C-alpha cells in the first residue's frame, strides 16, 4: 500500500490518494478497510475508489457521487489493471461544487505519475 498524503487542499477539504494491488472487488474493499485502520483515514468523509480487475471494472463513490467513475475512466485511459486507486476526502465544511471532481481527477493523475509514467498515464508496478 502506498499513500500520497495532502495531495490537494481547498476550502478546508483535504485529499489523499492511495493504491495497491487488487484483482477483485473483494480485494479492493479489503484494501479500503486496511487503509481505514489508520485513524486519520477512518475519520475521512469519503473513500472513492476504482479497479479494473479479473472481474472487470468496479468502482465505489462512498457518498461522493460520480467520483468512482472519474477514477475508473483514468485507470482505463492509463491501462492500469489489477490495481485499486482510492481517493480520500476529508470534508472541510464548505461545498466544493464541481471542483471536487477536478480534485479527484488531479489526485489520480498524481498517483499515476508516481507509478512511473507521465501524469495521466502509467503502468502497473
């Protein structure tokens, strides 16, 4: 599990991105549970994630409607398979409107860039 903390901060909301190997929805959900064992992450408002695995594409918004689809589209574009990416948001008390989707996309770009490819691209480790 690799975590990139404090990727974005906007109007009190903070974002982090994490990821690691996962082939199935069950493994992805186990990954999120493991992430939440860290008290900081357990207190977060949303853990949106996506995976393209053995069972096909899966995603979860965790209350951040549409965020899982944004993550999934970026994983598809990058060709990243068997790897879950989780974008975590700590709500700061002020609605972000459409900016929240831009922040999710930016967090995933940071993750993909850290995988050895260009921002918005990359390969599975």
